[in-house]
């Protein structure tokens, strides 16, 4: 189960303004009636993107200038609320490979890293500046540098935060921990045996 | 060295450190449900893996299950397929499944404690962010994503970083008509919806000492709404009393030994916390939300915020919230007309929630034009309510009395708001669209405040509507 070592994510960006964007907004609950994650991509941000009759609302994700963007920028506490992995799965299947926000809710952050989708934190001011750069030129390339924890947006470079454990996991290709967890089976067994209530 | 309960439980369950720096943590009890588990079982099959400890894995249906129609096949073919899929997975992998036929079905966070699976000093994981509920028993309980559900199924462990620990004290005495729900809405309002990110919350102080187990669950349940993935209360005699004799609780000599161990779990008096926050019970009033996050709340006698008068940083959020809620800045929240009243959920769908409301609801009636539904958190809760005649009080008051499930908390079953209906809700989230209609509106409040809104047809002060002044619990 060798995974790709993720040291850089490059692509065009799209800015979805707002703080506390919750996972219900990223993927409304009714789209979770499914037994696979396939097909979730088209429902990302559905209720803020679509009118009741299915026609488009004004939303950055409906703006043809941002079609094909792979890096999503947003505000603080991104991905709060429900633990549904359907949210990062929907973004990933919609083509996103990295996120830049002021901060993240914890479960969303972990779920995203497990998919190999880096979540960089940057300052409010820097994100707004990047958003302005994208607005002026939607073709501008953005590069998330996992190694150096920095973001290049056009000509400018911005500092970013990424937890050590996430950075190490991405760089070493161990962002999905299942293989390593399986390797720890014997030690896990010993821990289980030491607990009265398990064994 | 003095240790917190959190440290003691963490150390007992830490298997090893992974190369990323995460801890490989053993999970003592894994709870699963129909929405976030099917993909995980699919991944197990792809990888050719089994469930490592099927006897420590428990399943039930709650998110999608209808609360009116209780026999399979359900009318919604997708819901029916997901519930059948869970049954198939449980059969194939040897997992205990509390379905409707078992009589033990319900919201996973109501069922775990009710069955005695939730015990002090255990680690619990579930693919649901409200798993922190189980912390009320001195368990360390995590909401997890589906890939982690796979990890726990396959290895009974997961990779996780140890959070910091914040102690939250609420001392003093709550006034009559102020409930656990008001306490947690107050805490979230004060510390913010992201204030707990990176922390586990230990709740304590006189208010928590006095709380019964169900009140403790209500607070721990909403930890995640304040950003904290884990919330817990140190176990005490009330904890042991609640667990005694439950199906999965230890029996006989094993019970005595377990209680002995549990008594040593509580945080040592001089242990260190990364942060301590103190609140006074006397400062807490009946709380209602006005916005689209659980932190956007006021007391019932306060006014809806004016975006012009809030801090610059919050302004856009307040404008967005008021636009969605169709509420007028600066006007009182009290008197806001409601369309729907929902009493239930993993936050407030337990026996004492219905008992407390029933005591006041007797002889009253839901206002014309209001749809009111009462949804027990589990079949067990429903059964006791029915034995005590509580269901009858609700029905006679004009509530629909339903079968157990998550229902209108997240509206994955047919219980949904329509259009821009406004719902007085005892649930935990007021996010845009949360209750099933993209333009639907939610005001979070305690169960008694929901009842007050139901009978008056508007957001009301339950203390005035019901003359709350003395405890009114029907003793079981």
C-alpha cells in the first residue's frame, strides 16, 4: 500500500468566503444516502450553488472562470460540525487537492489529511490578498509547499501552518495510516489484553 | 504525579507512537450506524480484512430510519437499501446489531449508555461527531470519519494526536427553568464555536456534581459545537448508579471490581490543565440561538444583535445569519413565530427530557398551525415513556409521538422542514439547511423551551408559560 509522497500541490484556486462553513453546507445530509463515496463531487456545496429548480445560483463554484480549480480558499473554522467524511470526499471528488483556510475544525482536518488533501492555515489578511489575486487573474498558479509550509500565489509567497504530524504523514506517503496501524497489531493485542473491559 | 482522567485513559489505551507522531490508540468500544459505515465495510472487503474485535463493535440504525413507519421495507428505497446494507455487514462480520426488531434500536449515543456499553475509563469511537456524549460517564469518546471507522473496524485502533485539556467549571446553582442545554449553549457562546479546537473539555464544578447522567450527556454531547472533539465529566456515584444492572454492565463480583477501578479514574485534585475556565451558574439564563451557528445565541429576554454594533470581524457572519433567519436586528427574539417544534435528538431525547416536559405540558395544547413532534432517542426511552403515560400527555397536547431515531435533527429521514419554516428545536445544530430544507430555519433551545414555543406558537420564556418554579420530575 505505497502511497504517493505529497510534497507540493499546485493548481488554480477558488475563494469561497465565509467563516464557520460547516460540513452540512459542504455536503447536505440528504446526499449521504449512498453506500459509496462515488458521485459525491457534483453535490459539493449543492444548496448554496443551486436553486430549488436545479438552476445555478451566483456562487464562486459556478463561475466558469474558476472551473477546474483544485485549491479551495476559505475563512476560519472550515469544516465544522458533522464528522462526515463525505465532506472532504465530495471536495476531493469535485477535483480539489488542497485547502487554504484560516483554521479548520479538527475532524474535518483529520479526514482530509487521510485522503492526502493538505489543509494549510494562513492569516485572514493573506487569504484575502490571495483571493484578490485570483479574482484579478483566475489563471494564477497556486502552490502549496508541504515541506516548507508556505503558499506561493502568483508572484508572492505566504507563510502557512500545517501540523507536524500532518506534514510528516504527507511527506512520507503515510497520510492514510491503515498500513501502519495493521503493523501494530501485536502491540494492539497486548494493550487490549491489559484492559479489563476488553478482554 | 497527579494525573487527569484524560491522561489516565489515554495512557492505558496508547498502543505506540506512529511515524507521523500520531498515537496509535486502542478503542475499547466501537459504535457504528447506517450512514458512515457502509463505505468502511466496503474498504475492508477491498483490503481483504476482517473486523478485529467484532465483540467490541455495536451497530444500530438512527440517522435514516423513519420515525413514523417502522416496518421494513421502508418507503424510501435508498434508506431501505442502507439499512439492509448495515444488516448484511453486521451478519458477515459478526457485529452485534440493535435493529428495530431487537427493541433496542435508537440513536447510537442514547443506546450506548442505555445498554451499559458506555463505561468509565473506556475509549469509544463512532462515525458521528456527537460521540463526545459518552464522555458523561468518564469515557474518552471521539467522533471519527469513515476512513477511521475502517481503521477501527480493521485494527480496533486509530491514529490520533493527543489534544490539550481544558477544565471548565460551572459553580453555583442554576435557577429554576435553566437546564443543561442552557449551560452548554452558554459555554459555546462564551468560548466560541472554534474555542475548543485542539482541546478536550473536562466539565466540573457544583453544577455538574448536581447534574444527573442525562444532563451531563446533554453538555458533553455538544462539546463539538464548541470545537472540542472530546468532552467528559469525572465519574462518581451517580455514574455507577446509572450503569448498575444494564445489559452490558459488569455483573456480580466483576461489578464490584469495576466500580473499585472506576473510583480511581477521576482527575487527581492537583492535576494540571492546559487551561481552566470558570463560569457562574447564576449568570446563565434560558438560551436560544438567533443565527446559523450554535454560538450565535442570546438569553430569551435579550435582543437579536445588530450587525452595526458587533465587532468588525463578526459583522459579515451576523449579516449572513440574520439574512438566512429572516430576523430583524435589535428586535427581541421572544415572540418570534414558529412553524415546527421538535423535541428529540442525541442532545435532548432522553427519558428525563420527556419527563420534565410532560410535567408541564399536561393539560396544555400545541398552538394552531404548529407541527410538533416528539421523538424518543431510543426504543427503550419510548417504551418507558409509554409505560409512564408520558406519550399520552404529549399526544393529548397535540404532539406527534414517534418511533426512535435522529429524525429532524439532521433530516435524513422524512422528518424535514419545508420551505423557510422556523423550528424550535431541542437538537444541536442550527446550520443553514440542517433540518432538511435549504432555507429552513432552526432555533436551538432546551426541551421545555421547545414545549413553550409549541404551545404559544412563538419563541417564549418557558418560565412564564409554565410558571416554572419548582422541580417537577415524575419519579420513576
